[in-house]
């Protein structure tokens, strides 16, 4: 709804058109209570826009609003209180799944039932994983909680449905031989250094691309993980990691130190070569002209390199799982793996890699057997 300002008795008034119950259009004027004397027009316009917004909300008949329309409104409000990545995730669930389904059902907000939501999960389970549907549940339940707080519905029907179960995740990973072959194959690749960091430290893709020179202390011999670069609908640089425990410090291994010093020297050469066209940044992993490597490029290039060198297809994130499996094979405990990978709690580590720790259980079992020393009856 368009709004303009009009001065009346030295006061700015918001002027907009409304439609009455008979469908007739009328002009309406509401005081902003802002003096027209001085430079207050911008402030008055902001208030005018809020007046129109409140008027529009007052005219909504919530008894007739569709659930799909309510979810859209809720999503717009959430944009102001959640970070970009979370919002983009919610928006993807809403636009691609929740809206198309519930719009076709023409389900009113006040009438939506647990059965309606349960049927949605059942239909979507044919094409989506339990993990994805649990993310959808966060959105649906959140929107309905908001409606409950505003007394638009008597209860939240999402609390009375069976939440889709998340299947136990089984990680894919390379053997030590395959990992070594990969490093050799990618020696001259533009993502070779990225893959090397991933395998040696088990770092996430976002953490590697978020690595800045200021996080590397060549004198002290350490490397600190404290920022990320991610991409959903757009590239987002974040001065924080996934969780607090993701902030961690690694020893700067000799091979990694040599690799990074060479990369820093190359960046200095490219900076002179490109001159004013060089894009200055603090990031370690950049193109020759200074532009940062993008997450989706690394993912795509990684898959192409595996195909080119006839190596088994795995996700880039599976390099992280490879690191964990190699450490476990060397006898390191799950607590060591948790700290090296930066997991929030050891439960996460155990759920993903516990099955790989069976050899250690055998050692423990043999140890108990040796201590007790019971012999089988002859």
C-alpha cells in the first residue's frame, strides 16, 4: 500500500488509500505527530510506513487466513531475528515444500490439525530424509507457536504429531592408501591445498575457506580456526564458527607450514602482477587476482577431480570423516577425535565414529581377559 506525506497545521500526516467493506476506495490521513519544521521528513516517512503497516494488519481477518499465508508472514518476521544462513534455510523449506503443499490444501490457520501436519510428513517422507523433515518441523512448529502466543489458535497442533525420526548416519571415508593417492593426484590442482588442510586437520569446508593469515602464527607454530565462509543464496562471511567448541587451535605441521608459506609468497607475486586490479583480502585461499575461493566451486571441483583421477566418489565433507577414521585406526580415543574435529560434545563423535572404534574394544576385552586369567574348563 503506497503512502505519502502531507503537511497539515505544520505536522506531517501519512496519506494513503483504503477500501471499505463495500469495495469503495477512500483517502485516509493520519498524523505522524512529527513537526514539518526542520529536517524531519525522513523520520516522518518511517512513522507513516509503520502507520500503514499497522492499518493493514488490523484489516486482516485471521479467521480466514490460510496456514500457508501465516507461515509466509512468520518467515518475514523471523528475518529480523535470525542470521542469514538460518533464514535462507527456512526460506528454502517454505518456498519449495511447505507453501506448495499447504496452499493446495487450502487449510485455514484456525483449522489446521495434527492429522494435517502428520499427513504432510508422510507425503514428504517419500522424497525427503528424516533429518530434512525435522528441519521442516522446526519451521511449522515455530510458525504455529507464534500464532498461539497471539491467541489466534487454542493450541499448537505440531506438538501433537510424531516427529520424523532421524536415521543413524553412516560416514563414508577413504582408506589411508586412497587418501594418499588423492593428495598425490591433486598436487597441481587449484584445490590441492584445500584438500590437504581438510585431510590433515579434519576441518570443515567453511572453516578452511574462512581461514585468514591473521589466524596463522608462523613463529608460535599454530593455526587457529575462528571464522567461516558459507554459501546458501549468497556468500556469507562469518567471524564465528559452527559452535564454540569449533573454535580450536592446531599445531602448524611441517608440511602445512611449508605449503602455507609458499602460498603466501605466491599471493605477494600475484599482488604485484595484477596491480590495482588485485582484490585485497585477508583470506588464505584465493584466486590469483585475490578473489576468494567459493564453497560451491570447491565442492564441484572436488567431484570433477575424483572422476578425472578415477577415485571413489565421496563428498568433500567425507574428508573430515576420513581424518577421523585414520586417527581411530592409529589408536586415538573418541575424546581425542572430538577435540581434533571440534565437535560440541562427545556424543556427536560417538554417534558418527563409534562403530569404527571396535578394535579398541577388542583390545579392552583382551586386557580384561588377561587380568582375570580365567581358563575354559577342559
